[in-house]
């Protein structure tokens, strides 16, 4: 629901044509009203665009930002209660240049997809009013107020005495079974998580596991059975120290067949600095995080270094940045880890994601990661069998790994895209 809590105040603000906007560098009253509907470029990767076009019909939606009078950028992040907080930035262009308004909508954990979609649609509509009222359709706009059910409002408000004390729990269990006459694959997986989030403290506990068995009948009649397991338990506590600082502590335990680990236990305190205040994280964020602590390894097989178990101290440093701006999105992180007893045993990972509008209609999409690997202490001493290599039951020794995905997209034609036609389609899939 919008964070503007009192609907009466919403109407007063709208009647004043956005006088409460947080950032107004130019009064739109000074602009001559347009005879056409407001042209809007909606920039939201997690919105139901078809639904918004059906429900909000007093504007023209354009497919290119440069054709719009208003660019609406929508970002989102999960809330401590298991819901989603959407932040809508209304960025004026042309006659509305330099005007920026912001609205927020927060869904609950138990909201259905339709309820979340309707709440986001209401918030989107409210933000459009101050701009649309300066166009040729202003005389056709009507503002109505519908009093909400008191019980429903009380249910959405945070109670003074929360019986769950802000804790949220999630559990999942599932499995698959598939096969043919000479092949069978069984998979069982499950997860559990518990979290408590407040402004001052965040607690997360999670556990997940996966068991997989594959059976193959070979050409000589023999049966090959491959079994792998992977489980992980994590617990972390993070304190909000200041506007730009956080401190935390993490404990984790796990096992994974592919990396020859029968049991791994790690504890590490951590500290993080954010260049921008944390409340700006939905649009821009640059952080530096450092952690150090002991880690215990129990291996399934003796390693290249003649170890079946060992306890070491590991440190990690991560630099990350994320931006969601009108020109596109950009994410990058550089992670480095090393063992204190031998700095040559280290790993460096670079992750990057870029979506940028180069010019009208042309977008560049780039995603990739590359790693320098010098810390594979877990590689077994014995040669890995061909079966394990083909079934990827064991990770092979390597100095690096990489993955790159690059693409361009170009769109041209009509700048308007108001029409929704779902005929002979199922969801996002066309019948033909």
C-alpha cells in the first residue's frame, strides 16, 4: 500500500497538483497544457505491463524513453515481513523537466499476485495525476475516494504487540522422478528459512538440501549409479551501526559431493561501508564488505595436499555497485578471498551486468563473470574417473573459469504501444 497513509491527505495533495512532491525544480503550471494525453515510458522489469495498460488508460505509453514526457522508473526489494517494497520514481521530461516525484507501495507476504498488482496500479495512477492534469485530458479526469474497511486497515497496520515479534518463516519440500527404459533420475530437495528484520537488526537463518540419484543402463548391460548430495545451513546477524555502516556475524555449515567436502564449517564477523545511505539502495548502491574467520574442512577423499581434514583462517573482501537509472541498469562486484597462512591460495571473482540504452531503440545487454582460482585445496589426490567427469560429480582442477553473455536489441516502428491483445496466447507464450 502507498506509504501516504491518510487518503484525505492524498486527495488534498493531488488537488494542489503535487505540491508535496519531494523535489520540484520547475513549476509545471508554467508549462502550457498539451492537447494530447500524457506520454509515459514505463521502466519496470517486474510489472504486469499488460494489466497496467488495461487499467490506466488516460495516458499514452511509448516504447522509447526519448519520446516520453514522463519516465516512470520502478525498483523493488524484499521486506522483512516477506513482502515487496516498490519504489516508483516519476522523472519529468520536456515541459516537466527537472521534476522528480517518488511514491512507494508495500505488499504483504500473504498478498496474492493480483492484490499486489492492484496495489501497484493504484500507486502508479496516483503518481500520474499531477502530470496528466497539465495535458488536454485534464477535464476528463475525476478523483474519487473510497473509504477502506476498518478491519482490513487494522490487519495491514503493524500491531503494537506482534505475536510473532516480526519473525517470518518459510518452508519448502519437493521432488522429481523421471525415467526411460534405460535411464532414471530421482531428485529430492527442501529448504527452510526464518528471518526477523527491523531498522536496527536483521536476523536470517536458512537451510537447504538436495539429494540426487541417476541410474543408467550401459551398452554392456551394467548399471551405473551416480549419487550426489548438497546441503547448506546459514545463520547471520546484521546490526545497523550508522547511516553508512553495518556490522554482522555469520555461521555456516554444509557439504557438497562435487567439491569433495563431507563437512565445512565457517564462522566470520563482518563489517560493511556503504558510500550512499542505505535508504537509496533501490536506485544506487556502492558497498565495501570485509570478513575474516576460521573455516573447518572435512574431505570425502584425501586431497592433493594429503589432507583429510584441516582448519584454516580465511578473509574475504567484496566491492560491489548497483545502479538503476533512466539510462539503464548496471551491476558489478569484485570478490576476493584468501587463506591467511598462505596468500597465494586465493580466489578472485568479477561479476558484471549491464543494460544500457545506447540511443533511440538500441539497447546493449552484457552479463558475465570471470574468476581466477588458486584455492582448490579440496581437489582429490586420486585421478577423477571418467564417469565422475561426465556426470560432473567432481570439480576438476583449474586456474580460471568464465561465462559471458552479450547481446544487442533494436526496436523501430510506432512509438505507441497502448493496445493489449491476448488472443491465442497463454500467459507470455504465443500459440504460434
